[in-house]
């Protein structure tokens, strides 16, 4: 990793970049982005390793009491995550600002006990599915990493050209 050029910073922290030119985000910025994504109702991804295969599920979430809170229905994922180390990822692409970011959290998942402070209904995860589950789980922020990177790669030392957003693949896999 290389330290950013003098004068560059993210909220008064030195800016580190990785070998691909992505800004390595400090913890405070990662947490701010997590909280902002939760407030905006963005969807995150919850991942757990099982004996059969890894499972990754999109989830609605909130950030409450310095933890990620997800709501799950009964089923395999709700059965395997309590007491398990999981990964949670959320990202955002801002085409107008021509940048994207991603935050990855690894931590212990546990059921949110009734005796613990509960997120209020307006602060809790807002499910998008018609029949949401009623089991709340929290993920500790044991390891938090994040990256921010420009969508325009002009000036990339590896020689990459600008990203043509008009040619981004459509859901069917064809270029637009």
C-alpha cells in the first residue's frame, strides 16, 4: 500500500491506496458508509460458510448500537448463523460522482435478545418481501474494511482506459 499524496485525506485521516488505485477507507468512514447505506434502505449481503457450501443472501439491514441488525425468516440461514462468524457486505455505485465504494464486515452473528435494546420500528430493517421474517440477528463489527474507487480509470498506471458506462452489461448479460 502507498500513502496518498500530501494534502489528500478522508475526514482528516491519511489516505492509503492499494496497488490498484482504490482508496483504503479508515474505520470511521466505513462505519459512516454502513450507517448511511442502512438509512437509505440499501440491500446488503450476508454470507456464512456451511459444511455443504457457502451461503450468501441479500438482506435488508440497519445499523444500531454499533452493530448490523438483519431480519430473517425461519429457515436454513436463520438456523446456521447464531454463534457463527459471518461476512456482511454493502456497496454503492454513484454514476454521477463516477465513484463506487464497498464495505466488508466480518464478525460474530447472534440472535438479538428481547432484553437487549431493540431498534425502533422506523430504525429497524425494512423488509422488501411480502411476508418478512421476525427473527432479528446482530453482526458484531470485529473486522471492518472498505474501499472507494473511481469509475473513471483514466490515468491508471496499469494502462486501463476510461470505463464506458453506456456499455455496462444489462441483466441479460448483453451490452446496452
